[in-house]
């Protein structure tokens, strides 16, 4: 914040009213999509909490960061956009800047931890098996939150400052504090180098090493003619975490570049409101895409989501128990009842056939008796099969009339109608 700026005007939007409404609607869309996607991730993780692996705690932590940030802080920015000024002035500005900085640091620390752990698991599996499971990962999550909270709290005691962003509808670290005092300059430089550049360097190096190792391993197996499902799963997980890391870096890169320019340049052209609003909105999009990446690459999430939707809305799965009879003169018959009735008819047919054969053998022991018994048996089969022609026989899901014809007669198969499932 410059000393020449009027405190009464720094909280007023520097954009046009139409631009303010567009900014508010954009942030509202981000909030809705993030709450929906990350909320589903948290619900699914809670449903399978007893089957979760230790490494999945970091994904849960990332979903918590995105969900809480959109719920607790972004609504204030939305209301300020529609009001054409920042609501609450200095108190809410400090609240918003502190909260967003905490969750921003937690997000980049979590992505860094995921990349490093995946690297250790891929290249040093023994270390991963001994040190990076269960309790140690919970300690890592707690350490991430602790470091983020402690470092973000220093501006509250005078080391750094939270001020409105150039377009006036959000608050962040005073990046221009680099020019005001030595302690503010040290805080800004440490925030940018230690908590932006170093984590990004870890993420890039780890992901490149993972992709190289996995591709090399897959190539060696393919060259030997070995097809391994574990290889496919490992590649899928590696690509999933690579997309998460890459998306985070792409979303925050424009904001980091603009902030870097604000640190080392005092000219007004680098502080243009329009030049800052687009990188800020683009950075907020990082809360959206992680759930879609999970659901696309992870089959476990797909199965859990399908089970969750079926438990909430059973009609989505369709009705596979009953059949709908098309004829107006007949009542619908459930599938299992029809199958039981058919089984009884078949049993009656076979029983009648055996009785006729036994009767024919007892009456005569010649070729004519055999032919008579055979004829009687044939008549018994035809008589019993005719009983099915009194009523339409419907084919079940997955069956066809070709399979029905030899058992129930050509007429019933010909007149049968498909079942609507």
C-alpha cells in the first residue's frame, strides 16, 4: 500500500460495474464447481475410510484445502464484486488475505509432498515402505498446516502486511512492501523464494524423474514381452499425479509472474487492475479440476461414485427385477415367477414323458411298442409345449428368441416380444 493512496478509496473496485459482475459470476462458478467436486471426493473418502491407504491422506488434505477455501473466503469476494467495493474494509481484508494465504501455502505444500512421496515410492520403494506410511503421513499433514499457519501469521505482528489487490475486490500479501521497509522486503522475498520457487522446483524434478522411471520400466517389460497389470496401474497413477501437479503449476504461474513484477517494479503500468484480475481468477480455477482428475484416472473413485449415486437415487440403476407385459389383457409377471412356472412346466413335461415310456414298456416289448411309446412321447412333448402357446413368452434381458425356440416351440418364440428393462 502506498502512503499516497487514500485509505477511503483503496477498498473501492477499480473495474467497471459490468466487469465487477463478471468477476463475481466467475468466482461463483468456481465456488459451485469446487464445492460439488471436492465435496464428492470427501464423501467418497469418508465412505471408504477403513480401506484407505496412507498415501491417500494427502489427496484428502488437498480436497479439504480446496473445499474450505471456497466455502469460507470466496463468498466475501463474490458479495464485494456485486457491491462494487470491498465489504468490511480492513478487518475483512486481513481475514481474507490471511485465510487465502494459509490455504494457498497448504495447497502448494501438499502438491510438493505428493510429488516427493511418489518419487520415493517409485525410485526408493524400501524407504517408502518404512517411513512414508500411516502415522508418518498424518504427521506430515499436520506439519503442512502448522508451517502454513505460522508463516501466514507474521503479517499480524508487523512483519509484512495484507492489503487489497490492485483491482480492489480481493486481498493478498503486500508485494510492494519490498520497497517500504527492510523487514517487509525480507518477508516478501522469503515468501516468494522459499514458498513458491523451491516447492515448484521439487514438483518439477520429482515428476520428471517419476515419468522417466515409469516409462523406462514399462519399456523394459514390453521389450521382454511381459504384460503386467501392475505396470498399467502404476502408469495410470503416475499420470494422474502428474496432471494434478501440472494443473496446479499452470493455474498459479500467471499470478506468480505478475506478483514477481510487482515486487521489483514501482512503475504504475505493472499495477494496472486489468492486468491483475485475470491471473487472480485463473489461479482460483486450481480448486476445480482435481476431483475430475481423480474420477477420470482412478477406477476406485468411479466405482464409489457409482455406488453413492445408486444409494441416493436407486432409479438410476434401472429396474432389472420385473418385466412389463405389453399385452393389455394380461397382468405383468415378475421374472422370477415366470421362470419358476416354466421350470414346473418342464418338470411336468419330463415327468409325463417318463410315465408314457414306462407305460409303453409294460404293455408291449416289440418294435411296434417302442414306436408307439416314441409316438406317445412325441405327442406328450407337443401337448405340453402347446400349453405355452396360450400365453406370450417374453425374453429376458440378455436372452434372444433363438435360445427360446427349441424349448418352447417356434410359435411362442415368434410371437414373443422384447422386455423393456
